[in-house]
């Protein structure tokens, strides 16, 4: 097991902030059982803390604003913000708390944590790939990761659906998650 950050990054910082301008959380769900609808959350924030003595205990804290959902169709987005789905007024955020990693964090690994949507928290595992690291033109040290996961939306209380006359349902239950995140080292 290597640290989550290769040298010299581990010497630079143990705390990192998500760069929202260079990070993206997307999802895909089946529609009418024949195609997929894709969307994203435009408002993402969070931090990563690494314990140099125990890198497998890396802590990841990510927040998505539910009102920032964007599927490129305003009427659908308004419905997704409504009590039928995310209920953005009552539950304005989706929270992920990563608590443990397994594997080689300098290449591919698994990130274990808890995902909270609405008032339901469930464990989730993300398959993560380290994409690279380096110093930007302004002297900030950065690292980037991509991740994927799959979840069942009904496990989180997102149960709205409509039966189709031809059989099946309007919205699939399985959600594919795709994450690209760039982190900036917090200078000590």
C-alpha cells in the first residue's frame, strides 16, 4: 500500500481541497427502459485529509448541492428538485464521507464510505483511478482522480416512478455515478 499521494506530494500536504471548477459529478439512469438520461451536479465542495502514519484511514468529505442538479432539461430538473425525488428545499445537500481505502492509491484503489441522500445513509464503494499530479503555473500542488460507482436509488428513498402501458417503468432504479475530481494541496 502506498500513500494517497506520491512523493513529493506527501511532503507538501496532508490536507487537500476539491477544486470545484475542475471537478465533476455525473450520473446516468435508464429512461423508459430504452435509453439513458445523464445529468450532473454543478455545485461540489469538499476536502481530503490523509494521515501519513496510516494512509488507509484517509478521510474524504464531499458535499453536492441538490439544487444544482442539471440534466439539460429545466422541467425535469425542477421535478428532480421536488419532493418526488431529492426534495432540495428540505434536504439541500448530498453528502459523501469516505473513511477507508484499499489498494494502491498511486494507481487504482477502492474508496469505502457512506453516502447520504435525503435522510438515508448507506455504505458505498467507489472504484478510483489516480489520474496524475503536479504543480500548476501559480505554484499550487494538485492531484486528480476519477471514480465510478453504481447504486440503487430506491435504497435512498428515491422511489418515484410511473408504470408504462407497454410494461416496465419510466425511471430505472440503478444509477451509474462518474466522478472526476481535482484537489489542491492546502499549504502547511
